[in-house]
C-alpha cells in the first residue's frame, strides 16, 4: 500500500512541474511574407523556460534554414528585436508530407514579468511552403 502511495505521489509531482504552451497562426503557404503575432499571458515568473519558434511546412519549402525577424514586447513595455536563423530537418517520404518542428531560440530563460508577452515573427523574405508559424514555451 505504501509503495502505491509513493508512486502516485511521484507521478503527481512530476506532472505538476511541467507547463507547455504552443500557439500557431496559419500563413499563406504559397508566399508567406506578412508578420504574425502570438500573445502569451505569462503567470509564472520564476520557472526556467525554453522558447521555440514552431513551424509547420510542406515539401514546397526547399531550404534547410529559415531566417526570420523576431520582435518581442514584454508586459513592462520593454521591446527587443533579433534576427533568428532556424535550422530545419529536410526529410520527405512523399511530396504531400507536412512536417512540424519547434526550433529553440532561447533556453533557460525566465519570463520575469506577469502579463502579456507579444511575439511577432516575420520572414526576412517571402517563403514558399510554410503553412503555419508560432511560439512554443516549455517549462
């Protein structure tokens, strides 16, 4: 009986510590060139997070990298902008295959302010084959 209680408690402790967030926006797969914005309402100001750019793309995307401009607005009005080059896998079994990937660009960071973080992503040039783009936050 004690073993069952210990295993149950361990399962609860392990599952309680994880918080995963993903939000994606559909874009024009024939020519993605407009910016997309993702709003994340942060409530956790102490846990370490990995922030990734999430992509869904098809075989019309012909590169193994994607350069984007990533603009982040914090709840306290502070803003930063940076160029991020995403390195992607290029393996297709058939021409109709769609791949989804999350490429980390910040790890072991703390979102220290409560409130809305706005992530705006825009490709540096028009891109063919990207179907959706977004942000993934893993804690």
